[in-house]
């Protein structure tokens, strides 16, 4: 679906940046497109899909506009998150106007019952069933250190040991698994760009996202020794009460 009023997304950036320094409300083109993406996913999955917004943006749409324009000025990015009912995590979309790229992915907490980054990454990689690993990337966030390290999923599948190079003292705390596509010249053609975006989002979810499962902390268990001790104490109290 074409967005009215703009000939290209590069023009949208210039338009939005211009408006960000004025008091007029910004163009709603990106909001319109994120609603379209939610409708597409909702139709394909036959479930409820909506935009996932921070509480402050739900409560104050003007604050959302201010924050989005700030992201445009500072990072040259348009972002959105779609909440698919029952999915492991929201589907996150980043359009980078400087790189002319589209990133679509999901973020998962690393399983805490695995002790090493290698074991935690294996947990994630086993959930990837698609053979289409082109442009599929995992960003690994580490405990106790700033930033992240990024790997091609194909490289990790071939040699997962690379995840421990220089990071043996740190353990992964989370993963962002995403497909990144450079759209180059198609970026300047609105219809081509929209077609790419509206194909890429459901394709990522269908090939990768719907198969992902979030890690859940297991429920606490009762130690057998504690159960025996507790049972013995109850029995002793019962005998004393009878005597």
C-alpha cells in the first residue's frame, strides 16, 4: 500500500527533519505503514497483532512524535514493534535511512540454566529451522560489559566457538535475532521500498519468529532431603500430641 504525499523515503526523512524544527505535527506516513504491517501479520497468522508502544507513548501521542523525530535526527532511523499474540517476543523493525537497510528481528532472554555463552547460543540456534540463513544475524548482549557482539548465523552454525573469542569472562544475557537487508536503490522508490518491507516482515516471522520459544525460569523444586526432614518433624509432632 502506497503512502500518500511523499515520492520517496529519502524525501520523508528530509520532510520529517524539517518538521521536527517546527510546531506543526509530523507526517503520519510511518504510523500508517506500521498499522498496515500489523494488519498483514494479523491476516496471515489469523490472530491479534498490534503495535507495541511504551506506556508513555500510549498515554501521550505527542510525546511519541517527539521521540520518533529525535530518533530521526540523531540516528536517521524509523522503528516499530509488533506484538503478535502468543509469540516469544515482539517483532522489531528498524529502517535505517543512512544505511538504506531494513532490519526485522526478535529479542530473547538467554536461558539462565545454561552456564556458558556457547551453551546459551546453542539453545537459540536449535530453534532456527529455516535453510535460508542469508542476512540472518544474531546480536549477543553480554553480562558485565557494555555493547554487544554480532555474528552471522551461518558462521555460528559452522563454528559456534567463535562466540567465545575474547569474551570468555562474560556470559551472554540476551540475543537479538534478525534479518538485515540492504535495499540500496530500491530505497528511493516508495512502492519498491514498501513492497520489500511488507514482504520482509511476514517472511521473517514465518521462517524464524513463529518457531522461537522464550526461555522460562523453571518452578522451584523441593529437595528430597528437606521433604524427609519435614515429614519426620511432622511425625514427631503428631506423636507428642497423642501422648
